């Protein structure tokens, strides 16, 4: 007798061992048809998995996250199947699931082209339509190595040979194609209907540049046709919003091979930077932060004391002077502790909040660099709060409230909250970690935030809350964080005098709201498709004359607005006004002021808002008030 416990807590008894598919069929024909896999006592398995004991079982369908992963994994194998049929000399290597899809690496005598991808995708659809069963078998390692060598699949044989000799390996077959895989897979190829091949790129075998360059074919796969189309539409929209493309078109910044991973800010881009930085500086002032500035280079011994040297040294830029080793700081935390330690601190001084626009450097791999989103040199709106244990909860609650306001000012209303808990490799006692994790959980509860846990994803010195933004096209960006750290003040011997006149260790809260300013500005550019709101726009007003007769008046208008603190430029070129309007509209300037003889005679201005909206003629004073209101409201349009 086998007893199956279902997700709703109900139980079903069966007289003998049976498969996951059999259980699904006993529940209903609809579920049997929809079943892609099963989860037995928490482990995802094929529908052919034989259940011969009492277990907890859930049937996985395309509606489940696990089901979508099984679909993508199986589609990667379908891709390899199609490639082998069309290009028999191609050798298969690995084909994992990635975010929103999958890839598969191949060794082949010539580069795959976009035309090849179209042919491969068509063949995949044909193989899927055959609805061939996908079956699993197990072989001893050495037998599997010999099997793949016999097929001429030397990469696959090498992978299997790296598995311990006493282990068996599983193979999955569909039609004429058989591949090494742990599974699980969908029951048959007919379950794979909604996919598209996206691109081909180079990838070194096993990620080692000394090995052969393989060809990586990327694809995406979804549960429904609508989901696939929505994803493709999102990709099209994301391409239009790409901050690298808009950065060039709007003359904001560029990156250069002379300084890989560093950003060259142009005047307009630096104006955006300054708008963000000055806003955040005001946030510091209004919320009890004292701005500080630490050095770029710090002695290696400091990083050893904090634990960063062991954890991050491969990502740190180092140098030597007078037989002393230094590192460019990858984060600001140790410097802020050194500032805290200068002078005696009392419990009356706490909480003590430091903020810094600290420039950091991390030696990111060249292949991972991405515009201004992922760089080697960046500036954080970094802050550290030194407090007592009793103040942790109130400080974390206040911080979440502050972060929510800042994000709303930048136009972000949807925030996802996650608490990342203790990783396997960490410093500090379990008792300390218990306190820190409890404080973060209670702070989000007190803030009324729904949250989820990310087990094992905390920093090595403490747990953290991760605040993730959801943008206009549904993408997620993790920006803000607050981390509770009992260990670093201990390691660097920071203390304060308590009410009992004894020395105590402060708790250190690491926090950032926008995180890297470079990355956050990139997110803003993509969120707004380059049409930054007036308070952030690099040029808020462009003043255009129709003929040279209005040039002096146009300059006076611009000067008046500039004196009021607005970012204003003139365009007095001898060009048709329609040409100038079109050009500056393409530059996404919030307001265009057109000056003709009538406006000059009446001391007025004709105003066009971004998007082609004609606001008509108004006095300069009224226009100034309109911009001021726009900036003060931080309107996101």
C-alpha cells in the first residue's frame, strides 16, 4: 500500500507502486494531460518516476514556476536534437536554463548564422509536433563515457569523466537524440510549443579562455503563446530604452576602451548626475545624516581585519608603495568605522548616521561589463548608522519609510522586499545572526511590507533587506539595501561609552538607497526611455528664436530663467523653426520656448511641452511658475 499526501493535505491510498503520471491520471484527465513533472518530498522528478513508498506529492504543470523551468530545460535539449539532425558534425556540450530561457553550447566547424537559427527553430517545431516520448535510463559512469566517445561526442565524454567513478549517470532520449542530464524533463516533445531562438554568441569551453571558443545559441521558452509574445514585446521595448543607445543619442556619457568599466560623463549627463546627487544630499541633511569623505586607498591589513581581503581580493585593485600593499576601496564601510573611532563616543551620540558619495572600484570581468549598469568604477550613496541593539528596529523602520519616499520621487511605486539570511560562509556567532535576522524581519512587519526570504543570500558579515524596483516594462532592479552588522565594529575595535559608563560595541547598519549612482541613472534612463522628468532633465528648457530679430530677446529670456536656477539653453541658429523644434523634441527636452515677433512685442513666450503639446502663449512669469511647480512636484512626466 502506498499513501500519497497532496498539497491540500488530502491523502490517497494506492494498492501498489505507481508513477507520478498514474497519480495525476487518478485525480483527473485534465491534470494527467497538463502534468509536466512532479515534486516528491520536495524533489522535482519526471512524471515517469516510480513511487513505492508513502510521500508528499504535488503535480507540476505549466502554471507552476518549476513547470516553466522544466519546459526551458527540455527545450534546450530539443535545440540540441535539432542541431544534431541538421548539422551531424556539430558536437554538443552543455545546455542549462537561464533567466527567461536557456542556451546550448556547440562545437562546429563554421559559425552559425541568423539564417541557421531560423532553420534550427523550424526543425525544433517539427520535432515537437511529432510528440516523441522523452525517456530516461541510467548507466555507470565509465559505460556512459564509452558510449559518448562512440558517438564522437568528446565534450560530453569529458564532462562525464569528471564525475566520480562510483556514480551512475542519467541519460534522456527523444527520438534519435540522447543526452546526458539529471532531469527532469517533460513527458514528450509535444509539450514544447512556445519558444524562439534569439541569438548566437561565443563562449569558451568551461569558461576558460585557454580552451576552444564554442558557439552558444540562446533561446527563450514559455508556457503559453501569450507569455512568449509578451516577453518578445518586452525585449523590443527594452531595446528601444537601452541606456547605452540613449546615452549616445542624448549625448549623456560614453565608455571607452582606454578605461574599461569607467564612465566618461558629458556635460548633459553630468547635469543628470548632479541632480540625483544633490537630491540625495538633501535627503541626507533632512534625515540626520552627517556627510563624510574617506580615502580611496587603504592598507591591505585593514581589509584583512574586516574579512574583505579573503572574500573580495580577486575583485580588488591593488597597488604597492614603499613596501606597503594597498587596495582601492571596493566599499566604504571600513573607512566609516575609522571615522567613528576618532574621539570618544557616548550612548547619547547614537544613533550616529554617516553618509558618503563614496567612489569605489571593483575588478569586474570584462565580459560582465554593461554600459553604466555594471562598471569597475562607481559611486554609491553609501551610509552607515552606528546604533545600539535597542535602536536597530526603529532605525530600520525609519529607513524603509525614507527609501519608499525617495523611490516615489523618482517615479517608482512598485517595490519588492526580500530578506537575505545567513550564508554558509560567514563570520559571527549564530546568536548574533539570530538577533540581526529577527530585527530585519520585525522592521518590515512594522513597516507593513510584504516580503519573502532569500535563504543563504546574506552578506558574509550580516543579513540584509534587498529593495527591488519594478520598472515600467516589468523588469526588476535590485537597488537599495540595509544590512545589520555586529561583526565589523568588533573586528575594528569600535566602541562607545554606555549609560553604565562601560565600553560597548555599536551595531553597524550598512545602507544604500539608490546604490551605485551610475547604475541608478542607467535605470532611470531606461525607465523613462530617455524622457527624464523636468527636475532631472539635463536641459529643462530650450529657447528657440524664429529669426535673428528675436535673438537678443531670446537670450534675455534664457538668462532670466537661468538666474532662477533652471537648466536652460538657447538655439539661435539660422534654421527653420520647424527643424529646430523637431531636433530638440528628439532630444526629449521637457519644454521648448519659441520666440517670434509677437512674443517679443508682448514680452511673452510660446511654450511647447514634450510630446508635442502646445501650451500656448504665456507671460515669462507664468511659465517660470509652471516649471517651478513641475520641479517641486517631481512630476514623472
